[in-house]
């Protein structure tokens, strides 16, 4: 279950980093090939962890991972002010502002 959640987190972080690279315009466009390749590899790895769908006791692992991801997504969507504050603080701490 933890592996599936970590794969989704890595996937979302990679997509977010690629979006940040696009917005800053300090990085040449061709360097977006690396995040794109990472998304492809992470997507394939995630796919192979779920297909063929587990049976027996492992049947509930993807369901549980999906439930935790849904809870985290709901928390982010229901508290946009908190998300902005965290983003602003991270940007300041990393010297990106």
C-alpha cells in the first residue's frame, strides 16, 4: 500500500516540478524531457503494481491506497488557503521568491 502512495506522490511531485519549470522560464524547454520521461516511468510502474489486480488479501491494498490519496486530495481541495500558505512558505524557505 505504501508503495502505491509513494508512486502517486512522486508522480504528482514530478508533474508539479515540470509545471514550475514551465512557469519560471529559466530552464530551456528541452530539459522538460526529463520530467516527461519520469512521468512515463512512474506511470508504468504504478500500472504494473495494479495490473493484474491483486487477489486474496492483497485485493484491499490498492483500494486502501486510493482511499488515503482521496482523503489527502480532499484536504487540499477543501483548504486552499492552507495550501497557498504552505506553498508561499516553502517558496520563501527555498529562496525561490
